[in-house]
């Protein structure tokens, strides 16, 4: 890791609690403010609550694709994500447990658009490539 002072720092993996990915520097408030969702999140994925060894709790959205979960930890979207809280990597070694709070799907409007069928005349294949 490169510190804010510009020096290279290589802490042991077991000392990480979370690694935050940000696009601009902001207040380090991940475990002090808004660390749990106040209501059901709107972002599609698995709403999960993480319990850390030091007693802290953090909610996040995990990808529903298990192949996207690295064996060393979880990459989540935290509550109130923005420029200073885009994604968070949580090492499995930092956790006591995880709890699945809910499965958040796509909106009903998006589902209706996907299920929309074409009129009967438009279902045939275009003939412009026929020889």
C-alpha cells in the first residue's frame, strides 16, 4: 500500500480489517457512520451483514455470482457508497461471521422490459442476409 505521505507500507494480511477503494479522499467514516443499511437496499445483489472480530458490524451488497468471490475475502458495495466509499474488500480472517439479510433483485420495471414480447409479425428473422 502507498500511504498518504507517499511511502510504501506492507502490513501483514492478518492485520487488515477492511480495504476501501475510493476515487477521492474523504472522511474515514466506514465503521463510524452509516455502516448498516437503514432499509432494504435498492442495489441488486446479496444483502449481507459482516461481523468483525473487534465487534463491529458492516452491511454490504455482494455479487450473486459466487465465482466473483475471491477465496481470501469479499468485495462488497457498502451502504451510502459514493466517491469516498466505492467498494470495500473484507478479508475472511477479519470476520467472525456473515449473515445473509436478503436477496435484492432487479426492479419490477426492468423485469417487465425483459419479458416484453415482440408483435407476431416481428418475430420472424430478417431476410436481408438470405441468399
